[in-house]
C-alpha cells in the first residue's frame, strides 16, 4: 500500500530543495509554524486540501505535481510481500484481514491525533 501522505511530502521536499527554499519559508508562506510543516513532512500529520493548494501556489506548481506518484514507487507493504509466499487460502485471508486491520488502526490513530491537534488552543504568532 502506497502512503500518499509520504509521497506528497517527498514531492514537496524535492521541490523545496530544487528551488533552494526551506521548510521555515514554506511555513511562513502558508501561515503556519515550522513544527507543523515538519510534522507534515515526516508523515505524522496529514496535509489537507487547503494546505496542499497553498503549498502548490507557494512552489509555483499545480497540485497534481505534488500528488504524482513516480513510476519507481514500489509497494513496500510487508503483508503484500508475504502474500505471494503463502500456500493456503486460509492464510491468505488471515493476511488480508491483518492488512485491513492495520490500515484501520493507522487511519484511526491519525484521525485521533488530528482531532487532538484541532482541540488545542490557537497559537498567537
């Protein structure tokens, strides 16, 4: 399974480097702080559509440029790697269930983290 958030972060990082810009410059341009941008870039905070649009405007690219998946991007999900080596149908179903459960756990963890962040008081800069 491809982690779109990390792909977007990688694309942003590559463009920042190419344009000789820093994460602090990006933070200022999109009206946030460097800690938030750092969390976006390391995958611990999802980038919402409004932020994605602001980032694309700042970098002077279309949003599609930030969300493109490179042709060399491989599926590195360990469950999928094992799937080809499993002999029994019962084991395949168990691995598929484990994969779905882990995706749900990660999703709900991120939702909870984002909800907790949204409940924090606004920072005055």
